[in-house]
C-alpha cells in the first residue's frame, strides 16, 4: 500500500514538474532546438533546402569576414569583462566596507538600472557619447579636448563604453555578494596572526571573493558576446559585431540557416565560458 | 614581582552608543597563568577578550603588557593570538597553510615554517592531516587546528573565546584536559572565556566572574566556589542555598529558620541588625533522622520535612522544608545508594551543618 502511495506521489511530482517546466521548454528549449535544426539546412538561391548538411557551418567558416567579426567580438567581450572587473571590484569592495543605510542606497542604485529598458539605457549612452554629449562637454570643460571628438560614437569604442557601463551592475553585484559572505572573523583572525591590512586583503578577501568576480566576469562576457542592440544603436558601420552579423542573416540576407549556424557557434562559446566559470567559481576547498 | 609577561587591565570602560558594555574593569593576569573569564551571555566577557586582542579599543582605561600601555598597538603587532569561537579557519587554505599563516605574514623562511608547522601539528596530534581543507575536518579537529595556528606563533598570550562551545560533551571533557596540560607544558599565559562554570573550575588557575559589564570576583576556583563575595557568584556556580537574615551578634544570625551560627571573617564587617544572606552549599548540608539534642553548638540543627527526592546519578537532590519556614525549602545533595534512599517524601528529619560551612553575603539590595 505504501509502495502504491509512493508511486502515486512520484507520478504526482512528475506531473507538477512537467507543469512547471512546460513553459520554459516550450519557449526556450524548442526555439533553440529549431535553430539547431535550421543550422543543418542551407540556402540555395532564394530557397531553404531542408536536408541535413554541414553546408551552413562551412559557409560561416569559409567566410573570412565573418570569422574576423567573430574573433573581434570575442575580444570586445573580453575587454568589457576586464574593464568591468577593474572598475567593479573596487566599487564592490567599497560598498561592502561601508556600514549603515548608505550601503543599501548604493545597492539600490545598482539594481534600479537593471529594471530599466535596455534600449532606453542605450539611447541614454548615445546622448552621453555624442559630439554634444556629456562626455565631450566634460572633456572640453576640463581642457582635455579643444573641440568635440567623434571618437566616442558610432564606432567600436562606443560599443565598448556602452556595454561596459550598462553591464557594470552585473559585475559589481556578484562580487559584492561574495564579499558579504566572507565572515568578519576570518579577516580578524588574519589580523590577529600578524597580517597587515594589505596582507589580509591579498590572502583572505581577494581569494575568497574571486568566485564572485568569476561569475561577474562570466555575466559580462556572455552578455557582451551575444548583444546586437548596443552595437546596432551606437556602433555605426564600424562597430560591427557577431550579434549584428547573425541579425543580418535573419533580416537583409535572409539566410536563416547560416544565421542559425552562427547562433549555435555563439551558444557553444557561451556555454563553454559558463562551464569554465562554474569550475573556477567552485574551487576544491568549497566542494570538500 | 616584575611586570614581565603580566597583562593589566586598569579601569577599562567600553560603550556602544548609549549602552555601557564594560565599566571599570580591573584585571591582572600573571605570566604563565590560566585565567578564565566566566559569565553569562551578555556579561561582557567576550568584549574583554576582544579589547585585549586589539579587535576593539576601550573608551577609557589602560591595557598594559610588560608594564607598557598597548592600547594604541594595532592588532597585527600585538604578541597575542586568539582561538576564535567559530575557529575562523581560512576555508581556502589547507591545514598546513592555516597553521603556517602567522609565520608566513612575518616573512619566516619556508623551511622554518615547514618545521614549526609540523611541530605544532604534532602537539595537537594532527600530524598527518596537514594537506586537508578545513571543510574536511571534524569539529574537534578544526578546534585543534585553530589552537595549533595560535601556538605556532609562540605568542606571549593566547586568548580563547569559548573554544569548546561547539563540541559535544565527551570531546569537550577531553579537550579540557588537553588544553590544561598543554598550557602547563608550553607555559604560555591563557585567557579563556567561557560561560560554563564547571569548565572554569576544572581548568583555571584563577577565575574572574563577570556579570553585567563588571567583574564580580576574582579568585582561585575553590575560593570562588566556597567563598563567593556576592549573591550573583554564589548562585552562578552550581546550586546554593541562600538564607535571608539579620546579624544578631558576633556569630549569630536571625533567620526565618531560627537563629543560626556562622563562622565567617566577613561577618565582622557587618553591623548588628543589618540584613544579609547566608549561603550554604547543598553538599555541606547533612540529613539526619535521630532527634538527639545538639551536642556541639557549632553545629546548626533544623527540623525539616522531606518534600521531594530526586535521583540524578551519583547524588540525589533532596528538597527539605524547614518546620519553621515550610515555604523556603533547602536543597540537599547526598550520595545516592544502590539500596535506595532511607527516607521518602513527607518523612521528618533534622538538617545539620557546621557553622564553618556557610558564608555571609552582604545584602546588595538585589532580590534573588
């Protein structure tokens, strides 16, 4: 009887699991599966040939321009990651070091932009980076520039700056959370054992917050890698990225199989980065 | 006596905002002493330890070591090491690196670190676990790593913040014996914080009892146990009977139980007629069933009725109601017997104790 009851509850659990996962499967996994299939089709003339082949993948690999854009985008994502690591770590450290109400205001200031529309944020950046924008005005005021520069908009710099600024919270928050999880008694213990403030940071705070930095870096890298909106809106003709290349296959070029194949390549790189980050962010001493 | 190795706290005050955590703490710990700071939670004992260690600064008073004020010496330059309540082992370092950390940050040569870490791990019997991470150790092992990490720095003073609190009873007793013998062997001064009075009594050379931010009494364990100076100390250490009364004459006290004789030098300082309390340990009380008249007037005799008998193992706890004050039962501890106790609830008897076996506590106005 109890066996029957447990089988019943097992079936019930399975049912609820199916209900819970039905929507994500329908709207995330199925489209991805569709892309996977599309990637193995190819285009001849204006028609999609629905038979299995690696032609679309070979088309991508054989197109020097696309491969160059692919590596340039990897470099862009890496730059966004490094810039945000350098900018974000000190901010996270600062927020976790202050006490009282102020820290929550600062955290809120990081979270609020995450709730805003991505496009609005990009347009805001466009206004800041333009030749009459805040950045140029400030540089003119400080005497760094004699006349407004066009270096900040409609090129790769613009894409880099825009992505870095918009994705900074994704770097700061995981680092902040990792810092918060370090018990105060550990830095106390290090001090007690004779460590100077710098040694405490180097030996305790930094290595123990590294998993957070890895997660933040992964967020920035993966988000920058696949983004096509920011390059589209602030990149101009120079700021051409892999995301835009894919986008164009679905639009102007109307080569869905090639676009799908390129998407799958992007997905594999992103998954590899996530897997690597997962390994680094979960070191041996934590798994023990 | 020289000031070498002596730790002195002089008039220490500590406040957090409006709350006074410590007021007027005076405490001297001699070189090589095992000093226990004992008190209930919230009494300020850990705050005292953190002040000595340099984690926090006092609002008033002086901390001296070797005769010099060390209040301004930053934490990492004090020759003291702490064993933390949660051990505070570095989770991302192996046992070896944890223990060697204090040497590493002082730029000790690598081969010397290796040798001294090995020695320290041998002292705490963890010689072969050096390669493990803290998460792979049991609670008792972590505790010993924390101890080795402090010992290896050869500090002048080791501060221990309830280090046995997280261990189970059996391991706790083993560690008590181990800590005590270790302290004897290495000769380092230990300042040990605990709320466990049994632990304090068995391990310490001296105990300072804290309550609500002040030190109530400092003394040897037997002094603290048998000669408490305040009601708090009398009741915090094990069971005690407190009998309220007034001084009648030199060694006579009028109480609700009738006149009682008490031989205690402290009684000389109290004026006749003044209110006081008498503390008698339950094991100092004796139950008798013959009703012979007193042969020795240094023995107090009180007729009682047995209210309850509770078997708790090697001893039995008997509540005895004095005939003159049935609402103030006295607790008696008497050795248990295999054959059962020769008395039962409701039996009449006589409670006796020697006039030398009680102490007088001045009435400090606080009710029990």
